[in-house]
C-alpha cells in the first residue's frame, strides 16, 4: 500500500482527558508514525504517517470520538507532506 501522511485537527473536549496518549496507543497499534499535540485553542493536532489504509483507520477512530473520556465535536483532516521523517508516534508539547 501507499505510504501517506495526514494531518488532523480534533475539536471538542479533547484536552485533559488523556486524548493524546490514547491516540498514541491507537496509532502505535496501527503501526503509524507522527505525533499528537495540544494546541492553544483547546484542540489537538494529530499527524499520522504510514500505510494509507491504517492512516484512514486512525482518522475514523478520531471521528468516532477517540477515547471514552473525550467528546469529539469535529475533525478536520487533509493530506500533509511533513518537513521531516517520523520514526515513531510521539506526544508533542
């Protein structure tokens, strides 16, 4: 399958509820690289790179609401060409 990167912005009650860590766990389970990062506006930015089908699975998981402790109102996602190659899926601060 093709290797792709998608960047997504997740809006709702997604900070302070373990959202980044749950996203990291899900991404690693799918074999993806990238990061999850809290943004100043209360949203979470997620960069996911890897097999196109697995990236879509993660985006679908985000759109479905992510972890039970979160409330996802909206997910905006678009293809992305990162300026560096990610070797793991990390939490950014």
